[in-house]
């Protein structure tokens, strides 16, 4: 009998397994397809490999504007995608190595009873594993949207997209959340004709408008054609079979697009049905999110859940954290690590970094707060860069009574790194007087941290005078 059986080898599952082994437990992990889950295989890793390539190409364009002329002979899309594939394989192999002391079983796992997991291959039970505890970390699946059916050839989810052997000349991306915007930005910079379609009235619907406006402007500059308040409908393929026809309703206007591929990036659905969870008493909500307490324990005492299956934010580092909490909980650690605050990064160019409450959330919650901003236009490191983002800024929300940070957001270069300074302040519950003790080196992007804290204290340093 195993101490723990983990279902799913993505960020939540493999981290739980690694930690449990470190703590001396005997662990089995059941994975349906590839180690690393969505993140390694069709998510974080391939998307960032692609984004890195496109950002480097874009830097060359910026260099030429600054006087350094060059010419690119050709872009070999299939070799670029090989680079992406190499990154995926490296990540997968790394996880395999980390799991050296875990018994990994490939197949579909299903909970038979509170101590038994069946492993199925081609719908047949090939193994039964028994364990004292079970961890459910089965993640999510791409969402299907009305009228578009994934066909793996023209209508793609992120999974088929990252397995393409070459890029299309044109693509419609449906859904302008983080994933849709990131991939649009990358492809447009690599020369693909990109149509980004969003049903809501702005891109990045969950992000404050002052930030998403900056991203919108840059996506347009990079060549992305954006349609907001737009409803897309599949209208078949062109007579030569080469392109998909997508009809867009934009209020009373109708537009027809012809594109080689359509990528659906319109949310995720929880991978929790068919796992046998309801039969053993694990409570799920109507969307399929598993209910857990602060120890990631479900409504069945020896069954835990971690990662995307426990609900938003659907992020790999949230999954890592929850995997660690599961391991601590099974080991009997009394004070679990906190589950948040979880930072979020959007890897567009410029990047967005978010942590804690947004202005929209704080207003909705009726919290009394003040907002302070510092513009990138006053940041030496940024204006010295060939890729400066003068529209960029950082903002912090300070609670009026306590003078503690409620949240922070950055749009601009290096937002993906600098946001963690704010995350640290927020996690440790520091107030402005404590935050101002931090010295940041000059000239760095991290200086936005000290600058905006100075702003909030009413002692601006390099910021604009009122
Ligand atoms: C295009 C894209 C880009 C992304 N970029 C980022 C990013 O930059 N940063 C970030 O933080 N997050 C990003 N994410 C989100 C991130 O990938 C997920 O939040 C993360 O993978 C969740 O980890 P998980 O372990 O909960 O689930 P998953 O990664 O989905 O892993 C679940 C695993 O369980 C397996 N499984 C499912 N059912 C069974 C079963 N019955 N039996 C056995 N195994 C099963 C699956 O095969 C899978 O391997 C991105 C997602 C996408 C789609």
C-alpha cells in the first residue's frame, strides 16, 4: 500500500509527489499523458519559448530604429518551433528526474473507493493501486465554444497549436484573456496576420482598464487586429479548403474573416468529471471545482486536491503552492503555508504584473483605498532602453486606515520580475513605513517599487510634480 497516490503529473501533482517523497512517504503518481501537464507541454513553457523568440526579433526592429541597420534573410518557422519543442522536452525530462523516487504509472486514473485508484488504458482497468491518501491534481481542459469544434487541423486548442510544425500565415484567436493576448503578440511580431477577437468590451477583461489600454495600444502597434464586443461564428471553409471563414458580429456590423487557423483561447473547463469523486463523497461545485479547506483537504478526510481543480487563479505557481500545502498537510504540519497572495503575469510586450486586489475588486468590495502611480517615463532604466515603454506605469492600492498595501499592478518592461517586490510586501503585510526601508539599485526597473512607495508617502522623488 502506498502512503499517497497522486492523480495527475502537472505542476500541482508532481510538486506534491516530490515534496511527499522528501518527507519520507511512499508515493505513486498516475499520469494520463505527459509529465508536466498543461504548463510544461502546451502552456507556460512553450508559450514563453515562443514569446522569447518573438521579443528578440522585435528587439532587432527597435535596434534598427536606433540606427543599427540589419537585414533578416528569412524566418524558418519550423526551426523556431523546434526551439519551442526543445524547451518542452527539457522541462518534461527535468520533472521525470525529480520524480526518480516516485512510482509513475501512465494511464487514466479513477477513484474506486477512498483507498483505491484504478489505472485504465484504452478504457480497461490495467492496475489497481491502494493508498492511505489520494491527491487529485487533474487540472483543466480547453473550453469549447459554440459553433467552433476542435478538429486538430484548422480549429485548434492550445494543445494542437503548440504541436504545429510550422506557423500559419493568418490566424484568428478567439478570447483576449492572458493566453490570447500573449500568443497574439508573439505571432504578430513573428510576421503572422493575427485577428484577436473578444466578446467583452475590452481585451484582458479581468484587468483594470488603465493597464489593458496600454497593452491594447502596443498589440495594435505590433500588428494585431483587435475586435472587442465581437461575437465569432464558424462559417465553414473556403472552396479551396485552405482557409476557415469566421463571421464576426460587431453590434449591427458583420465582418467576414478568412484565416488559415483558428485558436480558441476562451477559458478552461475543470477536469473533475469521470474521476469517481462524487461516488466517494468529494464535494464539487456546479462548475466542477473541488471544495477544499486551507490544508487542501476535500470533504473526504484522506482525499486532497491541488492546482487548477480547486478553482481560480489557474496558474502554475498557485498549483505548485497547493501541491506543497498538500504534502505538509499529509505530513501533519500544523501551520500550513498561505495559499496567497498569488501574483499573475501577462507576458505581452509590454508585460503586465499583478498582485493582490485590483482597483475594480477593491471598489466592488467597498474598501476605502487610495491609488498611487509612478510612470515609466520618469524611470531611467526604461528611457535608456531601445524598447522603452513610456506609457508604462506602476500603481499601488493603499488601504486608507492601515496604510498597508492591498494590491499592486505594473504595465511595462520587466513587470514579470518587479511585481514580486510588491508581492513580498503584501505577503508580509508591511505598511508604507516599512516598505520605504528597502533600497533598490539605480538604474533598475525595480526602482518603480521605491518610487511608488515615495509617491504614496507624499514624498515623490523622480515622479512628476503635481
Ligand atoms: C497556453 C497556456 C499558457 C499558460 N501560461 C501560464 C504561465 O505563463 N504561467 C502560469 O502560471 N500558468 C500558465 N498557464 C496555466 C498553467 O498551465 C496551469 O495553471 C497549470 O498547468 C495547472 O497545473 P495543474 O497541475 O493543476 O494541472 P495541469 O497542468 O492541467 O495537469 C493536470 C495533469 O493531470 C493529468 N490528468 C488529467 N486527468 C487525469 C486522470 N484521470 N488520470 C491521470 N492523469 C490525469 C493531465 O494529463 C495533466 O498532465 C498557462 C496555460 C495555458 C493553457
